[in-house]
C-alpha cells in the first residue's frame, strides 16, 4: 500500500510542471475569458473607470449587432469553401491521384503541396498579395496574353482569401488521406474490380467507407484550424473591403483591440469557441453513423 502511495506521489511530482503550465497558460486564461465576457471591461469611455458585472448584456448587444451577424455569415462561407470543400476535397483528390504512383512522382508532388503548409501564415499572406495584387503576378500574366487586369483583392476579396487558405492548408489533408489510403488492403479493391465495379464505384463503396474515420477526423481538425484563421485574412484584406472578409476572429480583434471593448471582445470569443465545440460534436457523432 505504501509503495502504491509512493508511486502515485512520484507520478504526481513528475506531472507537476505540466500541470502548472496548463494552469497558467490554458485553464486560468480560459476561466478569465469566461469571467470578462460578463463584464464591461474596456479601456475607453465610462466603462474604463470601473469594472462591473453586466450579465448577458454583451451577448444581447452582440446578437443585435448586424456586423456580428454578417461576420458569422462570412465565417461560415470561408469555412465551407476553404476547409470543407477546399482542403478536405482537394486533399483527398491529390492523395487519391498519388496512390500507387512511383516514389519519385509522390515525392515531387508531395514537396510542392507541403511547401504551402510549412510556410508561415504571414509569409503565405504576403505571397498571395504578390500574386493577387494590382501589380501582382496574376495581372502580369493576364496583360501578357492581352487580357485586362483586375483588382482581385478589391473585387473578389473572399475568393482570394479562400484560395490562399486552401493553398496553405491542403497538404495536411493530403497527408492524412495518403496514410489512410495506403492502409487499405489492395486485395479488397481488386476484388471489387473483379466483381465488375467501375473505378468510381470502387471509390464510393469501398475506399470512402474504409477511410471514413480519417475523413471525419481530418474535417474536425481542419474546421477548428480554419475557424481561428486571423493572420492570413487580416494581412491580405484587413477584413475588407468594408466587411466583405470580416470573419469572427477579425470582428473580435476589432472590438477588443481597436475599439478597446475587451468585455465585448471576449464574449465574441466564447461564441467562436461554442461554434467550434458544436462542429466537433457533430463530426464525432457522424463517426458513429454507418455509411
């Protein structure tokens, strides 16, 4: 019994640094965020004089704010186009095309795709500005073939940030799917082919069900990552023109660090957290549903 207690104490002491780090940098900040969301914390105006508990006033103001509703809509558009449709689908297609190809081909394509993923987000943003800018590469190509240049970041800002995020994040999905596809027994797909299944039918009825777990897990991870994208959008467009690319992270930043309404900003962060939790629960639930 004493040996078990001593063993437990040793384990606790071994984990103590990790526990302290989690408390200081994760748990305590989360608890403070929950607390500040129900206050009038601010650096300007009358509210800056004294910190007061305002209950659900921040949330009431938030749901009545048209800019908040627009930001939620922009966030969902950005999430669906760049993550669910973009990264997930494109990553799967690339992994599928690379399946059973020779090593050299897989390495070359892998390096090209992974280059965008390993590049820091701020660098990706500046690369995309250099590509979509008025004097950028895309307009130079258009002018070289006799077409009129377009102010892409002003005319099609959401399309530009969606493409940028797809280019930046697709490699992660590709690697997840590539690993899952390599684990499928070759004999299973060959048996389906011998039974008369066409390539599309093999993918639909054999490949997809066998990698469903990887697909759902990847969708959950990509969704959570995309919900928090800030640097890429803020550097490329600043949330504009107007509010055309103002997602929830941009809206939260503007309220907290531009307007100095920290209570309101933390309330927005809780809504963003809630959206991520709901999405994760839906993905986890879908894993239990049979195809």
